[in-house]
C-alpha cells in the first residue's frame, strides 16, 4: 500500500528466481522486476545492484512504462534521452532492455529489465524469453493482488491485513514508533440490506471503504475483516489515531445514497486501541473490537478508546 513500507513487506524469492533467470539467460550485469506507482519504481527483486526504489523519471524503465511496449537501447550513450543521464555518465550503464508488465486488461503497472555495463545487442530469442518472463511476473503479481484485495471494496482481505499489520508492527517497533488499531463497523447495515437489497448494501460498503481510504495516509493499512466490519492499522499513538478516527467518522456520515427514490445516509462506530509494548497485534485488535462494541452500545456513530 505504501512506498514507505513496500521494501520491507514485498521481497519474495519467486521474483528473485525470475531476476536470476533474466540475468543468466541474457548474460546481463543487472536484472530487475519492479512495480510502478505514483511516479516511483519499487523493486520486487533486483540482481546485480543494491536498490529498493527510484523515482521513475530517473530510471531507464520510464520508457517502456510510458510507451507500453518492449524497449531496446543497445548503447544508452548514443541516445538523446539518456546520453547525459547520470545512469550513463555516472553509473556507466550502457545497454538496456525492458518489457512492460501489464494487467489482464492491458494497463501497465511495472517492468522487467536487463541492464549491461557495455553496449550490446539483444537477439530475437532473448527478447522472446524476456517477454515470456514478463508475462509470468505480471500474472503472478495480478494473482497476488486478487488474493490480497477484497474485490468489492478494494480494502485488504482479512488474511492480508493481519499479515501486513504484523509486519508493520515489527517495522514500527524497530523504529521506536507506536502502532494503533481501529475497528470500524457500519451502523444498522443489516437494515439497509433488508430494506433496499444486497446491491444497495454493496454500494454502501464500496462508498464507506473509499471514504476511509481517501482520508488515510498512503502507508496506513485498511482491511475488510468481514461483512460491514473494517479495520485500520496506522502509525501513531491513541490520541493521534482518535483524531484520525474522528475524521473518518465524519467522512462516513457525510455520505449520501438514493435507494428506492429515498435519500439516506449512514454512520459508523469506531473502537481504538494502541498496541502495548508487550502485546501481539491480534490482542490489540481484540481490545479495539471491545471498544467498538462499547461505542455501538453507547449510541453508535461515535468513537471509543480502549484502556491503555
């Protein structure tokens, strides 16, 4: 979800095998599999260079990402776009071949590439192999996205949320930072389903998830735990998290829907629990859930903070 945490969460041996295959098959000095989002190239695996992220406009991969097709540069020093680029003049990278990674609908979301430190050509056979590897990488990434993301709301699945939250907890603990958990439940959701139908309920869930997402920071984690219940894991203590929860509560309560020619609004209740130093993530989640129950018992459309 976030470039701040991608490099800690996303390293994977499956992609390391692909970069080794690229490097050995093409005989290049560097091979990489990467995703691209918001102008940043994040490496799922890179062989031959120590690098986690790079601004896209500083990368050779901006060309296949921009053009949406395989790009071969036999000698980067002889191209107008890169002849004075620091990757050429400073790092001495001379030859490049890159293939865009595309979703099944054709959207480009990353690249695989090979880089060599001296000028060279790439054969038709090498390009076929590289494009086959690109298809494997794209399919694997897309399958993982479907497995990790709830298809209705775009939030993380329960399993992915729990996994990434535990990793986030360990990362923040190493940095000496606090982690707080929010439990979120849409009030009277069963009434909406019963009165207006499940399609209307689905619309409410999609809109609530979007309202939560756009009011969170890029590196906060949002998961759908089941039904109308969501959870958020974020950096910060309970005071900071309660302010964020209030912003989320207001965002949800401002939503408007028209079902059966009647305009309705929805609200949500929140439970907040800061992770204790000796506590597992699921224990904090349970305390947030208890606080959520208290918020709903206390009248709904409100926030309850668990005892420290």
